[in-house]
């Protein structure tokens, strides 16, 4: 199921002066930057009945803002009843459930007090803060890992997990707290070429489902180092854009955090959900009683090169491209390759044939999803659009879809081994010339169909007029916070540091002297590229 990220009535608050933008059914309301960072919890009361004054005082919410679940106040007087209601947020057993929005927004909450034959409704306004924004420096969450058996960070390796316990130093509804996490965890190195860099990325796997910083409870979390992305924001841009397409994309939740291991500061990290079917996050369940069981696929040349797959078992070939079956689990005793692998392979071949003929593809794929997915890939000029980390999924009885976006550290102009500049098509043309099969065949074939191409152009115009202003506002609102938060990271991992097995950062960006230059480069790249695409897409 494509998850939605907000209720259509939520009002977005971002620091862009008095500008008001429109996004589908959502109203995007501006405020000053200080509004995002200070309390707006107020009491809106007039003509308060004298006999309810003590109850109103007891029910006044004392949180500066809401950024996690909040236990609502109760009354000790058994003869007085209170009923809470909030239009924008769920209330479950006396707990105001954090809505996990992509923007800060204002809401109101009502406490209806009843005593005898009288009743009074006490209304308060609340600021609900997005944890997908970069926090102010004093509120930066810090995940602290302690490894078992006196092991140190260099002892963490790729092949297996080592054990540990964790606590979280974070700001909860305006108050700083240190929370020991109940569940122990395993940790290992993750990534392909990036695992050889000094600032390494990790996969955390808790023994029990664990909710961190308002994210849905699950066992798996990914901690991305973003070592070769000096802006530290490219993966964040990709996921934020996914949240702006809730009807077609499956976004992955994320947080900006700092990480320590055995009390050693490791730097700023980008904490994300893992790509997986999980009931609290991506509620798709594979049914192995059916051939059309429900599948998650990944185009992944690296896994093939590493010898990780069993052909026609957990992967298959389509037009010389290896597609791996990530869900359901190939080692499940109920998984039968002759049934399940065969089904999804034949389905993918049917999609390919339909695209070759230009007929019937609308019945096999979610066209709107394919348009949005490839548009975002193309805008960000992701180098891996036909190589790896490219996900597709098919729910039982549903068409094929593409999602989520993943692995964007080498995108948005970052990369010196391919034409990474803002100009130039990418995903649907053989831009490298003599390099075979670097374009995405699905995208290439779809762009040869006039109807699809016209839909793509219309959607790209919509991106420029509707979505790009929201993205620019988000980058502007987070600009100074990102600079402030990066300062400590740069002390440990200086901008000029590009050590490891390779350094794909272009020479121009290696010469940047400040972190702010990297941020500005990302924003300018996006705006330049969208304009170039619109001016040149009809020329092909």
C-alpha cells in the first residue's frame, strides 16, 4: 500500500515570509523561522466560568511543542469528566499520537470539561514539529551505542553483527531527555564501495521492534554516513521529494542525528528506514500460498558481481539486467522458485514485451507511479538508475510499481566519473556513448511512447510550478540549521578529506572552502536541471 504522509487538512509552516503556496489539497502556510523554533502552545479562553478555573489550569498542556507522543493531562476529581479531541491528530487512550509530519504546523486541541449539568470546552493551540527538519543545534538527537565485550568501532565488520546496547539523548516535546533503549541490538557495516571509507555506514538490528524519534517501530534502522556527499543532504532531498508525492511514491522516514560509539563522536548521520516489507512501516505481506505472492525487487549489478544470487532462484535476468527478489524471503520453506520466481519473472517479461509494442502496458504497471519515479530520478540525475539500488514492488493482484528511492549520495552533480552536470539527459539515453546498457530500458521504452512522454512533460511542468517552490522553501528553512549542525561533523571529517578507495567528488566541489557552498550547489543544481529538462525534453 502506498503510504500517505499527512492528513489533507494539515497546514504546513515553513519560513518563507508571507508567501502562500498550493500543493494538491494541502495548504502551505508561511511563518517566520522563529515560529518553527519557539513555543506556540497557548490558551484561547474567554469568559471562563469560575467553577472550571482549577480544571482548566490542570488541563493546560505544558509542552513547548509536540514532536513525539504526548500523555495528556487528567483530572483527579472523579466527579468531573474530561473529553479530549483534535482534528489533525489521533488520541489513543489519553495519548496524543504524534502525526510525524513533513512540515511544522499549528493545530488546536479541545478539552471538554463536564461537571453536573455544566460543560466547558478549553481550546489550546499547539505547534507540531516535524522531525524531518534539521533540528536546531541544541536539540540535535544523539544516538549513543555501547558495544559489548569491550569491542571498538574498528571491530564492526560487514559480514555479521556484533552486539550492543543504546540510549538516545533527545528533545521530547521541548524537554531534553536521555532514554535507555530497552532492546539490545546488533550492528554491522553496510554499503558497497562506501564501506571502505573512514566514516562508515551501519545497519542496526534491534532484538525487538523499537521506535526511535517518532519513527514507526521496527527492528531495522540504517545509519548513513554520507561521507562522499559533503552537503550531507542529497539522500534527504530524495526522501523529502518522495513525501511530496504521497499518492504514487513510498517514502522512507528519516532523521538527522549525531552518533557516538563507546562515547566517541562519529559525526552527523542520516538515520533511515530499511527497504523492507514491515507491518508498521510498509504494510505489505507476501502470501506464499499464491504464485502472485507480493514481491519486492531490486535491480542490483553489484550483488550479481559479488556472486550473491542463484539464477532463477532469488534473481533473474531481463535484457541483461539482474533483478533480485528481496521479498519474500528466498530461504522461506514455503518459497518455491518454480512457482514464485517463475511468476514474477514472467510478469516482468510481459511488462517488457508490452513496452516494446507500446500496447497494454497500462494494465501491467502503475503509469503515474512510473512517471513520478523516473522524473525524480532524472531531476536528481542519479548515476545508479540502471545499475543498482533501484527498487520495484508488486502487491498481490496489483500492477507493478517503482519505489522507494534509495542511495542518492552520488547524484545532484556529485560524481566525477560520468557527465554529472545539470545539463544532459540521463536515465533514458546512452549518455556515456561507448558504455553499454547504462540507460534504464523501462524508462527508455516508455519515453518512446507519445502518450507517456506527454504525461511526463505535463508532470514535469507541475513539478516546476507546484513542487519545486516547496522544496526550495524546505532547503531555505533548514539552511542555517544544516550549517550549524555540520560544524561539529566538519571538525572530525573536514571538507577537504576525501580519502578511501576512491574519491568521486568533482574537482570543482573539492575546491569549495565552506559547507555552505555545498548546500548552495545542491539547490542551484536542482533549479538549473529542471529548467534545462523542460527546455530540452521535446528535442529528443
